[in-house]
């Protein structure tokens, strides 16, 4: 299963790298006029939270004021949706360029605390981008964060699997939080990566 996830991630990254290899001036010709994804109108304060980071440090959302935070939820055993989302976000950072990417922090909150140890989650996120910050911890710490962002989490046991295993059905939206700590965008799974890139660039210019 781990080799399959890595193969999926590698294939996705290669595909997105080819798709994102257009001229550098594509996004510089004109300033974006409006957010393209699901914008919060008016913007609202992003629910603050504190969780253990897979790196061993503690993450607190409000400490990242001044950056655009790209927040999403998933788990390291996810076979398809989560690798797709993280591969897209890795390419968003590449297409931003090094200078702008430094002002963006991707945060990945686990929905599977029973399996997502810090070491496992960190190894998973680093397959896509070493700057991605994975957050995990006890279920009682994670559940309030899921609830605050409207993320549904449902365990689905796989009958007949040996050893017994399960999938986690969960919301896979990407939230964009601006430098002032305001929740600005909720991009559902399947939102074109060009739209997410457009919206991140717009928030960086504010």
C-alpha cells in the first residue's frame, strides 16, 4: 500500500510539473480581480487552534499571522484523494516561485489519529514538500478542530481485510487563511489548481 501511494504521488507530481511549466509571465500580465474559489463574503476570523506538529513542535494558528495559511485535512493511509490534494498544493508552491512561497504555509491536519503517528505523518507529507506541516495528536484534541472547520470524519471498516483495516471518509476541502488570520476561501476537492493558485496570489498581494 505504501509503495502504491508513493507511486501515485510521484505520478501526480510529474503530471502537475508538466502542466505547470508554462511561461512565467502567465500570472504577471494582470492582477487578479476576484477570488475564484468558494469565497467567504464577508471574510471571518479563522478558528484558532493549537495542535502537536509531526516535527515535534507545537503549532498554533495565530502564530502564523503575516503568512497565507493553506489548511487541509487528511491521513497518511489515504489511497487517492489526499495524495491528489497534496500533490496539487506542492505544485502551487512551485508555481508561486521561491520568494512568494516563503509567505505560504501548508498545514495538513490528520483525521486518523489512531494510525497517524508524528513520524508516519511527517514521512507522508515530506513526500510532497518538506515545508508542509503535518499536525496530529489525540482524537480529543483533533475533534474540536474538525468541528470548527466543518470537516466530517467517518471510519469505514473494510470487510475481510487481513490484517483488519479501514478507510476514513472525510471532507477534503482546502481552506485559505489570509495574513490577517481571516478565513477567505473554502475550495472543495476537485477545484482546479489554477484557481487555488490564483486565489493564493491574490491574498499575497493584499
